[in-house]
């Protein structure tokens, strides 16, 4: 969407006249800073990573009274952009997100506007609203004539580019981190070293997926895990040549505890309660040092959970972690939505639907699953009554009659 298109939808949402000049100047400085930042990023990639430390700022901090230095605002927006795939929507299109948001804010009848939206458009509008709640100052920027009435649309395009680059950077950074160190979290207890894939520096992923016994077992549909354990070589061959199809509508085995037996009458039992999910979630959100030991911290930048004030496992962050694990285990060298018959976008949508639609957020399974993960990731003890009462062995012994 060009700047002229955007301005036509937001004319009625401009700030009051007495604030126009001050806001316009601030937004112009911000747009210039955003544009310069994008150019600097391109130059930095050509020169290599620059040395030095950049002062960080929590995304949650939002001064309603105005802006600090332009570079601080840009850094905050970039950090928020990196957060979008992790917590809001792994497959958002930032251009469409902002386009839908601007048009929705300009609509005279929001109910009528939303009624005509497609499911994909509703999805993008939801993401936009989550972004605005996190960073209210962004709404003021998007309503600014300095941004939307720019003749060539460079201000708006720079903002969209900043969020698109940040969005991809956040997702790709996590993928790169897990490509090597994440495999350590995938090794089941007692698994023989000879059956684990090599993940040393420079090692290709072609030896993972259905070409390695460990990763093949983790990726195979849980309904055939007993067949895999009975004859792993034959099952791996069937997975490789497609005799056993692997699609986005089957639960991969890594979603369950390692020794969990498939139960077609109770698929919820054990679902999303595997150690690999707990460890990878910790690595990405509470820091690598906490992956194997909950709560452990090392020096350096604060982990994402602290920077973004994440205190509980949420359905979207959980679904993001699961998709990153799937990418880590597969044989695809780079991030790819399609892996044979398996579609990662469809898989993500199915996972989100479990928590948000059916069974849904109010189901017992959703509540207990998130509480179980909370206790292991954030060490949050759920405030629920115990399922059963226990009698102390000491009390039992004291009540026994003397011999």
C-alpha cells in the first residue's frame, strides 16, 4: 500500500490541530530514523557484523508523553517486529497487517468493515490489534500525516520494511540457534549415541529427518510409533518413500513423552508434554542456560521472557516452539513451509485451533496443559486443588497398633 492510499483511509483520524505540528515533527524524525536504519542494516550486512553493544530497551516500555531518541524508538519497533512471529502469528504478512489495521481504524462502521473480511484478513487484523496493544505509540505514528501523506510513500514503506525485516530476523535467529544446540534437547533418555545425527559445526541437515533413527522416530506420526519401535528400518524406508504419508493433520511423536503409548481413544493424554518442548521453550524464551536447568541465568542480555514481560506459557508461543522443533528435526537445510506432504503453515494453524477454537481456551485439557508447562518453564505453581489427598506415612505408622 502506498502512502497516498494509506492517507485516504486515515484523514479522519488525524491528531487535534494544536498537536499537529509537534507530532508531525516527531514522526518525521522517526520516519527518517527508520529509513536510515534500513540503509544501515544493508551496509552492515555487507561489512559484516559490527562490534560493540547497543543499548537495549524493553518493548513493553511505552512513554505516552512522547518519544525519546529516534534510534531508541526504532530499536523498540524492531524488537517488537521480532516478537510478532514468536507470540502473535508465525505466518503474518506485515504489509497486509498494517494495511488492514489502517483501513479498520478509518472505517466509519467497524462492524460492517469486519463483516466483509475474509478469514485471512481477520487474522491479519487480529495481529495488528495485538501489536497496537503492545506499542500504543505505533497507532499515533500510523495516524500521522507525516507518515501517510508523504508523496512517494517512503515513510510507510520504511515502516513496513522495518517490521518485515524484524519479523524474519526473529524467526530466523531462533532457527539458527536450534539448528545445532537444539539437537541436544532432542536426545531421549538412554538413546544410543550411534543412532543420533551429527550436529557439529558445518554439518548439513540432510542426515536428519527420516534418514536418521532418532529424528525419524520423533517426526513419525504418533499412531505408528509402535510399528517404528518394532521395525525401525522398515518404517524409516516407508516414511522416506511415502508409503507412510506424513502430513500436517497427524501428531508427530515428539509432541508426546518419549515412552508414551499411542491411544486412539484419548489423543489429549500427554499431548504437548514432552521434554523436548519444555527444553526448547526454555532455550528460546527464558535463556539457553535454563534449557537443562529451569531458572538458571547467565550474564548477557535479558532473555525474551523478561524483555517482553512473558510470565506464562501462551498458546501462540507454544505453537511457535513446536514449529521450530519440527524445522530443527527435519532434513530441510533452510526454513521451508513445505516438507514433502507436510505443510508447516497448516500444522501451525491446526495447533493454534486446538487452544483457541476446539477444545478451546476453557477446556480442561488446555488449562491443565498450559499449567503443566508453566510449572516446568517458569516454575509457576498452579493454584488448583490437589487431585487427591495423601496420608502421611508417619501418621499411618503412628496409627498402627503395637505388635
